[in-house]
C-alpha cells in the first residue's frame, strides 16, 4: 500500500497534505467528530453581527465599526468575511476546514469573489448548494 502525502511546515508545525493540497489532520473530539476552531467561528459571528447592524441601523460602516470598537479598515475587512461562500462557512462551522487556516487567511480569501476558488484555496469541500431559507425575525 502506498500513500502519497506532502509534508510541509507552517508556523513550526508539520502538516500532512493530500496530493490535492487538503489537510489530512483535523482537530477531533473524543467521539472522532471534527471540532471547529473557536477563533474562526468568532470571526464569522462578528462579521455577520456587523453586517446585521449595518443593515438594521442604516448608518455608515464607520459608525457601526466605531460602535463595536473597530477602525473603518477592520470593519470593512470583517464585513467581507460575511460574504464568504457557503462551502467555506459550512466547513468552518463543521470543523472540517484545514487545521492551518487562520482568521487572517479567511480575511484574504474573502477578497476572492468566486466561491469555488475560495473553497479550493482553503481546502474546503465544494458541496451542492443547499436550498436557502429565509430567517424569520422573532415576534
């Protein structure tokens, strides 16, 4: 039996990559389920929180960012994270995104408008789109 893998170093850690560049080692819990990286989940949550406040308040990005203690540049970068493709967001929330993905990497990839290219860049599986549902406001 022969396994083709690539071994690379990132931040002093060794990574095992499949021939197509996907990370072979994910963080898993005791039941072998993938564990999402808290910092990535938090970044996505912050991005959607900013996006929601921007839409609901009708004020500028600078004012919304200032309300949360962000500079205009940081607020704009975080808002771009809210535009990440569904495959990337699903992979982050499911814990199946590459273990070496950082918040900075999410910010960089958010500038790519093509969801398939975003997923490929981060090694996220490209799934068939799920039928969208509209979120209802609590009454």
